[in-house]
C-alpha cells in the first residue's frame, strides 16, 4: 500500500488558492461594510457636533484628530492584511511547495515499502493513517466546494435586480 499524493498536488494548490481567494473576498466585503457604517456614523456625529451650541472648536478639532488617527490605523490594517494575503498567494504559487510535497510523498512511500521489517500492528496503523488522510482530504474538499457554491449563489442572488413594486391605490 502506497500513499499517493502526486495526483492531487496541483488540485490541492488550486483548492488552497481558491480558499485564500474566498477568504480574501469575505474580508474585503466585511471591511467595506464596516468602513461604510463607520463613515455614516462619523457623518452623523460630525453633523451633530456642528449643530450643537455647546460644542467648542477645540472639541471639534479633537474629534477630527481622532477621526484622522482612526482612518490611518484602518488603512495600515488593510495594507497589512493585503500584504498577508499576497504572501500566502505567492507561497502557493511557488514550485517549492510542490517539490516539498513530492519529496514528502517520496519519503513516506519509501518508508512504507520497507514493510517487511514492520510489525503487523504498525503496518495496519500506517495504512489507517493514510486512509484517514485521504478521507479527511476528500471531506475537506467537498466542504470547501459546498462553501464556494454557497458564495457563488449568494453573489448571483445579490446581482439580480429586485422586481419593481407597484403602488396600490
């Protein structure tokens, strides 16, 4: 019994890249929603501060300073997250990952070919480990495909225009 990963290496890298893209899309959507909510709250607070007769110029300047610091920190956070995603994507684009997986598979298969000296219980344990890995990988792939399909369905539903409503008299 050999543990064969080679046929799935490219599939795994494609799946991992898709997962990264999906997570990045989730983050982008979440971040843009939070940013819009913050901008709306900021506009309301700014309008309130301008209308309040007891709000001094110093208080408004302090609020403007807080807003500038918050905005700068949000931009820095966004840049750091984008940099992290870019690094992950480049890691999985690299051939070194494929070579590492191939070398690991080769070493594991070489180890399994030495089964003449292995005790039967150890041999069975290794076979169960390989089977568990394959099963776990397949379950994970199915789960990811279902999640990706849900996101595609959600996006398609969001892109559809709602039907026009007719005003009843």
